[in-house]
C-alpha cells in the first residue's frame, strides 16, 4: 500500500497499472519499497520448491488485488467527500491498523467479503481494525463489505447509491 500511495502522490493522481509496473521496475524509491522485496519473495518461494512462474504469478495476483483495493478506496473516499462527509485517510492507518477511513470517532473498513480472508462476521485469516485496535470504547467500528465478484482484470466499485446508503446508515447522512 505504501508504494501504491507513494505513486499516487508522485503522479498527483492514481497511476495506471502499466505506469505502476514501470515504477516498480525503474530505479527509485518505489522499486526499493516493493520491486526489490517482491523479487526477493519470489526467489525465496522458488528456492523453497515452488516453480518460479507460479511464484511470480502469485505475486502479480497479490499486487493486482492491492492495486484494485487502492482504487476502490480512493473512489469511495472521493464519493463520501463529494457527499459532504469529511472522511480522512492515511496510508499508515490503512496498512498497519486496517483502517480504511475514519470520520471523527467512526472507523470505517472497506473490504471484499470472502470467508477465506475476511467476511465481516469474524471468519477468515485477515484481522479487522477492531481486532488490531482492540475493543476501544472511544471508537465505533463499521464495515462496508463488498460482495465477491469473480472477474479478472476489473475493479469492483460500489455504486454511488450504495455508498450513500452506507453513509446515511452509519455516518449520519
């Protein structure tokens, strides 16, 4: 996530996929942040007995999912702000605490529902913001799950109407 948002800040807009791949491969901070560590993980997986091509494909799959996730977050953030909700974002809150946005004391998590990773009901291997931060009475935790769609190469965005319904129910809009 750090490299994705660094690329966004560098370009002044979300990067196109091909631009992002070029930034991961070119000499510079984004290569140091992700390009080199990703290659190291692929090589370690190959050394552990996985095929080089499977390890590379798995890495590209993960990077693509992170890219689509960042685009989804930016879109939801823009729609909420356009609707008058001064939601806030920070890459460290996202990467370390699984906090996608917040509005005052309301912590908002946006995710694609998947029982293997996270489904909003406590199932899956990925911890929620509440799991990481703890059941802190100073915060209200709300989830904005998206249904899993099985389309390769497509950003799965909620509609503006879905975002507005979520805001009306959870953000007092």
